[in-house]
């Protein structure tokens, strides 16, 4: 290990260590063999982990180190949000090539820290090492469930299927970032909105906790791999089918603008594009109005009913405006053939 | 995602899921957004994470997928052992190139599971994805501290420095695995012993828990980066110096045999070589005999006194048989320039 590298390392650890120092529930943060944490008495512990790899999950050409740091933690925060939990403690492992500067590594941790601060997460441990090829990041996030976590496996036939916010923004952002040359005819604010949705997603922590406390949500998952894939997971775990009306899927004007400029299809992005990190949930038809108006009041987020859960024998169907079943593609595809989440 | 890859994925998830199903304290294992865990009432939670990268931490030329799986979890179990804790729940992220077969991926998980079973760890979550270049593994392990965890920062001047087992075996094994051509004159059992020490290390879980319960250990760390580096961490965190007598460092006959055959120095391996995953601890001089004999009775492991903790002003010195200070090199070096642990 060369001197500048060692100095870099020491300074990075100091930066991370300082950030963790006075967080609640942290008896020992960075600087020992393990972090020592004090879970709240009687609470359940939530744990999730995600590996992010350069040229699989992001490209350095359009994602800054700060974007990468932000998103690495955001995808895990979204998993905790999808159970109605409270994110608490993060462990961040980073491997990057020798050519990466101290400034770039600091910018990565600044991105992690910015997202962590917004969601009350303390970074309590990690690992750093050299990488012979490309950036590799792993984030593990621990959280707590105040009441029973909302699972994927507990939806009931007849339940409404609903989604927070809107879908397809992240896929539209990715398409713009990957487009070469950049398309004409996309307004600056539409471009800014969809690329931010892709690079700096905003996990629905407050919404997840509010929905959990409100009662009446029967199952929930975050839309990380795309509606088709994630609704598929929810149906599989609940042993049910589903019927979704494509016309009811909320899609923003910015996404329509980008689709028009690129000659692409918003429905493909809204059903097959991943990484929106919205919450997809089920509830009884009677509970929907109360949840939608309450969520809007409490958090400002829209909740849209897009279909209903069906018996397993009905399968999962996406219907067009005429009520005809339309084939819908798979979810988010990595740049290289990806394996799905375990 | 191609069909065979998807089938592979599904089968892998099923294998992992089955293993986790009936583990204690696991309310929800694999198959939801997060694992849902029930920590024992009143216990402290321990958390540690490690990233392992092909050609940084291991080479496919001499490490089988099962070796890689075993060791990935073992290094984290050792961190929990070093605090006297009980390892409980693991999250395993694996990225490997498309060319990796289902058999190789299964062999990896079999290695993880073999080590997990020995140490009562349940695999409760994970992530898998494609890797454009080489294998990447991240393991996060959660554990519980029955009583106060033993830290690095609480050694006292005058304490004995002691180590379990012996040092240098893993470095000797690595030297043999990397030697080309293989050296003549190493007996088969010596070769088997040191290569197993490198490829399938046996973390000191029982020893760590016994030492924690016995009382009297003032500080503890596992020897992952080499004695020189890890004693350096312990001294830094405790704001103390140390004096180590090289002649007292326990080195096995097998390590001497390999050193002779390769024309290398056992002391360099014992002080600078890493990955022995022995426990390095401090205790009062009065407590040492009780701990050493009790540990041997309870677990069969030897505890050897190798020096004493000194005031910070004395620095960290390694003394030869004549009492002269000898310069001692840094710890474990990765194949590419590595950053140290955060």
C-alpha cells in the first residue's frame, strides 16, 4: 500500500467515523471488529443488502461518485420503506480502482451521507479495498419495524392494487442518459426531472411508515425491478393472480415528453422499467379512499388504484382501454445479463 | 435475462431459502424486501461486513467455489468471535460472470452453508447479479453479544498480550498456493495443513464466547490483517504501546517446514502474514494462567502470552532473543493495492 493510498484510507475512515459518532442506538460505530447496536426494546429487526457494480447498475460516464453513493443507500432504504419500517444503520463496502482520487471517494461518501441524513440512517461500519476492475459497492441496511412489517405474501383476492407517485420516470431518465446523441425536443425541466429520478431516487420512507401505521395495507413491495416483475413477486408470494388496467397506471408529463422525443413507449417504461422505488401495495376496496386521502394529507404523495388481486388461476393480466390482455415485458434489465435478487 | 440463467437463479434462491427456513429468530427469511429477525430480548446487536473480490482476496486458480463460499462467511464469523459474540444471521451477495455454471454457484453456496451450519448461522438474505469481470462477494453478518462485547479500545498498560492457536499458517499456505513450480521437500500433511488454514479458516467462535464469559479479557481483536497490523489497531484504539517477544510467538512445525522449502522466514509470516483468524487479546497478568488453562480445557485451544501492553510513549516494539528491537513489516497485502478495513 503506497503512502498516498494509506493517507486516503485513513482520511476516509475518519470522515465516516465522525459521521457515525453521535447517532442514537450506536454503542460502537466504526473502529472495532463489529458495530455494536442497541435495537429498541421489543422491536423486530429488518435487514437488506444490495450489490452495485459499475457497468451493471450504473455507468461512470453519467453517474457522478455522489450520485452512486446516494443511490447505493437509497435502494436499500426503499426496501425498509416497503415493509413500513424505520431505516436505522448502514454498512457500506466500497472497492474502487487505484486511479480513483481521494476527492472522488469523498464525493461517494458525501452522497451516501446526504441520503443517510434525510432518512435518519447512521453509517456504522464498512469495508474498503482496491478493485482491479471498476467500482463495486455493497450496502447493508438494518431497520426496525415498529409494528408488524408489511409482507409481500399477505395480499387477498379482491384487494385493490395501488401505487404511490408515478412510474416510468427512472427508465425515461436512463434512456436519456444512454441516448447518444442527446435527443432534441426535451424541455430542460423534463430532462432534469427524469434524470434525477434515475440518479437520485427518493425512497418512500415516510409514506411506508404512514401506511403501516394507518392499518389496512395487506401487502407491499417497492418497485425496484419494474411493475411487471415486482407485481409478479407479490402475486407469487401471496399465491394469487392480478388484473392491471394500463390506462390507470400513473405516468408523469415529463415521461411522456421524453418518450415522444425518443420515439419510445411510456407503457413499456411504466411496466417494464425498474428503479422507480415507488411503493406497490394492496388493500381492501373499502380501505383505499381512506388510505389515499390520508397519505396525500400526511406526506403529499398520491396513491393510485391500478387494478385488483385475482385468484391464482386467473394469472397476471394487463388490460388495454378495450379490456384486451396485452403482453407486458420483464422488468429492469441490467447492462449485462443480470441475476435477480435473492 | 436468458432462460437458463433465470432457471439457475430460481434454483439458487430455492436452495438458499430452504436452508434459512426453520432457523431460530427468523420471522421472514429470503423472499421479501427485507429479512425480519427477532433479536433476543435485551441483547446487543453486532454487525460486520466484508467485500471479497477475485484477484484481490482470492484466485480462482487455487480456490474452489466451495472454498470461496466458506471463507467469505468465515472472515465475518471471526469478527463476531473477536467481540465474544454469537453469530446469528448472514446476508450473502454474489456477482459472477455469465460463464459461471449452476454447479459452481451451488458449490459456492454449499461452502457458505457448511461454515454456517458449524457456527449456527442462518442465511436470511442476499442479492445476486451478473458481473462483467470476475467474482465479487459481500457478506454481512449479524450477531448478538450475550454480555458486554469485548472491544479493541479497552486494553490497559501492563496487560499481557496473548494469542490463540498459532500464527503464520495462512501466509505459509498462500505462499505454497502461489509458488510456481511447487517446491519439493514439503510433506503432504504440512502442505494440507497450511493450505487448509488459508482456504478454509476456522474462526474462533467458541473460544471468543468462552473468553467473554470467563471474564478478565480487557481487549480483543481477530488476526485478519497480520499481527503487526492488528496489534497496531488494538494499540491505537486503546491509546497504548506494546512490546512483543518474537521468540514467544507460537509457530507450528508445518509452517517451519514450508518456510524451509521455500527459503522464507517464519517470523515474517507470523507477524506480517494475515488471515490466521486467531484471537489476539489482552488481560491482566494475574488472569492469564486461569484463562489459558480454562480455554484449553473448554475448547482445546492453546493461549500463548507473547508480550505486554506499554504506555503509548513506548511505541510498539518487536524484540529478538537478545532483547533488540527488530523492524516488523506491514500486515496482509492484497494482490492489488488494497485499502484497509473501514
